[in-house]
């Protein structure tokens, strides 16, 4: 006898009881999605890919808005669909939360009522639901705005309320559909840090769809890259973005990334190199990453004078012409004080000629601390 699809059941050895296991095939006239993936309990998986890769289709399958042609989905020990048995749990009973680009709050309800709506729909009493909602609004920094309606809130405040509403019902899976894409650039860093903290503190299992390499790096433990409905690359977020193997991952990973541990004024790598930079809600001692664009990096044959705060010894691995610039890539080295690998610098062809740069040669990369952003990261 099989258990009902909407009833919790024990996980199998290959399916963590509190994780996500998906195998799905969905065919359309000119497109098919064929994906298998696992998300461990408390893990954040980022899904990257170009337009038309299947990201929105994947979210539709997970949320229950699309019925697949074949496959199965288990979340938190529950079977949400299984085409072999005919099981299919409708969206409103799945326990899957969604945070999208737009807050999509109920306009006639206060922030408090918006957040309490999910627990109330689950049968939680009004007093308990509102108590939970007040706590979450405090957690996301808008507790003082609980009585306001969405029209009385800024875009960033609305998104904070939307985050609280998404996690209020304690979803087994949280879907993050480019949640930062519609925010102003000055609001985004704080919201990104808030998302990371709330997800980590709640040990929330989540799937993040994004086009932003920094979102994936800061928020995700692992990354999968979709192209034409298939997974073409996957791995730890930092590995995929630092050493991309797919064209799309390479295109969006146009950042220098140095992982390590947060310090008061930057990041210390596992080899003891300190990268000075500006922190964004980072706590000393937590996992962090220093991020800066290759265009901010200057290249020197000898250590630059003036003792810049960030000067790294590198070995030139490759020279890549890119229109009006040349990308100088640093490769792996034997190590030692000041050595950093995996970085890139964009310089002019004249600079390459003046420095007589060539693969295998030693050099120095320098970047101002004001150009380096320090973010906390998952894992």
C-alpha cells in the first residue's frame, strides 16, 4: 500500500528526509526540460542560465504551476508529484515558498497581515500567526512598519516584507526567483546580506534563480548551469564562477573572487594573504569573499611602489585579447607569502607590450582597497 501523496513519509536512503529530490521531463513544442538534481537539507542551490534555458519552467514544476510529462519530486520527505503513481499535490498544499522580483504583497492588507497570511492559511490561530509575523518583521528590519500597507512602503521595504511572508509558513523549499533584480542599486547589497542571514539562520533549503554572479556567490552553496533544458555544469559556487566551463558561466563570472575569512578591514585567505576592502554587513570570523572587477587591477613587473594595501604576486597563465583590452589571467602557483591565483586583470595592449608580459612569467597585481567589496558567503 502506498502512502497518500500529501502525507509526510520517511525519506529513502538516497533522498534526505528534509531535502529535495527532483527528476523531471517536460516537453513543449520547441523546448524540453530534462533535469535531475538533489538539494541537501539547509542547502542553497543557485540555478544560472541564459534566457530560454528552462529556469522559469523549472520553477513552475517545483511550485506546482506546471505538470511534468514524467518524473517525481520529493520535498522534506513528501512526494509532491510522481507521474508513475499519478500523485500530484496542488500548489497551495506543497509547502513551497516563493520570493520573486516583485514583492506582490496583498495591497489591502498591512505588512503584519501579509506576513501572517501564510500561517493563518495553514490553520494557525490569529494570535500565534501575528506573533510569528511580528518576530519575522523585526528580523528583516521593518518591525516598526507592521501597520503600513504596501503602498506606504518603499520598494526595498516591500521586498523585506515579502521575504518575511515567504518564510512565515516554514516552507520545506524556498524558491528565490531573481529576488534582487528589481531593487535600486543602493538597496541591493543590504538586501543581499539580509537574505543570506535569514536563510542561514533558519537553515532554509532554497533554490535561487539569478543572472548575477555575486548573488550566486554570496547566497548559494552550489551552482547548476542550465542550457536548452539540460544541466551543463555544476559544482561549488566559487569553483563554477572562478573556473567556468560553460559559455554562460564564463560570461557572467566577470569578477575577481578571493574567498577566505572576514576580518575588520577585509578578507584573510587560507594561505594568510589579506585582501583589504569595504565590508557589507559582514561579521569578523565568518566565511567571506573579496570581490572586484578585473578592470580595477593594475599589472606590474615588480612590486608597485607606495605599498598599496592590495598587491599580489601572480604567475601569468594566459593573455586574452578582448577588443580594446587584454585580459591577463593568473594561474596556479606553488604558493608562498603574497601569492594569489585565479585572478584576472584587464589592461591595454600597450601595457602588455611595455611590460613584455607572456605566459609563465611572474608579475604583480595591485588593486585599491576602495575597489574591493567584502561580502559574507554561504558555507
